[in-house]
């Protein structure tokens, strides 16, 4: 499990730059790819509070949890911190649900074409793997 967790230190940044979805007002004009990073860039320009929340949920929470689990696996941190790490993982999952909600809302708006891209699946898989790793990392009684 500890090596799977370490692989997340590489996979999370890939997922942040990977296309989560492709969107276009009208599909005949081509589609723009949106990633976590490009989404954050436009959020920082328009809504700082939401940008802070998404930055915490999409970047800080999952990465802090992964680093915390690595420290836990190599006995550099107390197992008593595991509940906090699990909360960080659940907060990161909230970001996946927000993205899915935005897709559903945008598809219902009409004249908008949205397609999910491979980055959404990679990001979701990373979050779910992190949750599984923390579940498997619980000390046995």
C-alpha cells in the first residue's frame, strides 16, 4: 500500500493538468479542454472565495493526505492522525462531486456541449485510491 500511496504523489499532479472535460458553446466551433489548473486560473480571476475552496479541495487536501499517509507508512507520524487524514480524503472527494454537478447543470443549459475527458477519471481514481489506502492503513486491533 505504501508504494501505491507514493505513486499518488506523481499521479495527482498529472490529474490536475489533465483535461477533466471538453466544453463548447456550439460544437461546430471546437471544444475547449478544462483541467483543474485551467479552471482554477479562471476562478482566481472571477471569484477568489470559490477559488480558495476549490484549491483546498482539489489540490491541498488530497496532496496533504497522501504525504501524511506516506509519513504514517514509514512510522514518521503517529497513527492517531489517521482520522484527520481520512477527513482530508473525503473533502477531496467533494471536489469530484462538484465537477459532476457542474457537468449536469451545463448539459441542461442547452446550446452547450460538454464531454467528460480522461483526466476526470484519473482524478476520481486517485481520490478513491487514496481513500482505499487510508482505509487499509488503519492499525489492526
